[in-house]
């Protein structure tokens, strides 16, 4: 693996590489003067010129935790797989690598794969027949949560919109609001929405309206303290809940028709609401002491990572290298970007906005 990250993400990257059973042979950073620092922290050779490393590959995969200043859609093809935890591109107005010719010869650029996406998760891979029997979804509620070191708010929003697009298609309107990060938990980057999904931190809530009287609600945050993806689908078949580690299907009469959970969550009982990352109720003096620390402002900025996040990323990387990551239907990068940008536009205007507005801008370019 060749790694591209900020120094604060080096331990996160080491954990991902170890879980995926990959050696880090090169490392660099988009931050000026930090490449040597990152390489030293990763115990590998420094990569000063990422473009050259892609043209003369000496690794199986490039993993990007912090995007470089490169137009991947214009790079020559490479034998290396390219994976990223941040949306690349970060705007629906930019060309997507692999979708357009990279040269006059018509050879397409190597695709850049965003991960992890719920559409490629173990629960969805295990539940196609169940979803087919469930019927058309009427309502989808999705939470895409993490902490600053695991990616920006734009990354969580992109992943959430991709899942909603998979379930319901493109919405007519999106009504969204942004809650900026607290002073204790903010990471480096912007706290106010711009025109792209790049460099944003905080929490976004969004209500989405679709034709046919369907709806969705999204909460995306990189300030949530622990990695978690939870999806509730309501329709004629009752209710399906998807977790990072499994799913459950409750019919309209309240009976549990199907369930799949990992051993870890099963040991806690089927009543666990959100899989392995469900919080346990604090008790006694420990809870009181934690509350005092929070009130006193002694909780440091959260820039770490969760084992659950490392696990899903490692699984995605292994399957990407084995060419087994991408079942049908494939992700529509431009659609998810347009939905995310419409949500950010709504945060700025205070009014419902439409992905069609972003698409009109795309057609005008």
C-alpha cells in the first residue's frame, strides 16, 4: 500500500493496513512539509510525487485519507487500485475518474473508489432476497456517523446520499440544516458549508421528498464520537433495519421474520438497537466523573478512530483488491454528489433545494 494522509491520521492508516494484511511501502501528505513526517510515522519511504508513483506503480493500492491536489480524471491509467475515504471529486460539476477519456487515445482513467459504502456492506450483500420480498420502500431513515479522524462531514454526507439514492432514487427536494462542531470536537477544516463537499466538519440533518409520496431523513456527522451506520426502511413488508454488523426484518404485525447479527452483537442480545457500537448505560461514579469532565471542557479534540470503521474499510480494501467489491447496481457518484451539494445549498439558503438545480449547473458547464 501507498498511503496519503495527514500526520493525525497515521495511526488510523496503520490500523487499516494491519487489518487488511497490507504493508505500507510509501507515504505522503497533502500538507506542505509533512510528507517526511508521515513517512516516518508509517515507517516507510516518503512519496513526494504522487503522480509519478501512480505512473510507476510499486504497490497494489493507493489509500487516500486526505485528498491530494490532483485531477484524477486526467491522469493516465495505472495498475494500482485507488481508494479514498473522501469524495473524489468533491463536486458534481467535476469529471469522475474512469467515466471520461483521460487522453486523446480515449483510454479511460483508473477509477477512484470511495469507501466504505453501505451498498457494498455485508448486511446488504446478505439480504438481496429479503429486500426483494419486502416491497418498495416508502420511507428511509439513515444515520452516517463518525469522528473527525475517520473523514470529513462531506464524506459522511456523500455515503448517506448514496445509500438513499440506492433505495429511493433522486429526491425532488432536500431541506437541510447544519450544526457546526463544538470547540472541543472540531477538526481542521471549515465549519460552514461551501459549494462542494470538501473540508467540512459538523453535523447535517436533511429531510428529502420524493415523488409518489415517499420520503427520507438523513443524519450525517463526523462529530459523533464513534463509527456507526444505521438504516431503517419502512414499507409494505414492515420494517427492515440495517446495521454495520447485520440486519433485522420486522413484519407489519410485529413478528421478526429474519435476522443476521455478528457474534459480538448477538452476545448482547437481539434487543441491541444499533449493533456493536450501541452505547452501554453508564452507571455509578464513572458516569458522574465523565459528565464532570465534559462540563469542565477537559475532553480533548476527537481525532481518533473506531475499530468498527477500521474493520469495514479493511473489508472493502480486501474485496477491491480481489475484484469482488462491486455488485450491481454500481454507485452513481454524480447523483450522490448532486444530492449532497443540494443539502449544503439548503443549509446556506434555509430553503428546500433540488439536486436538479445542481444538474442544471452541470449541464451549463
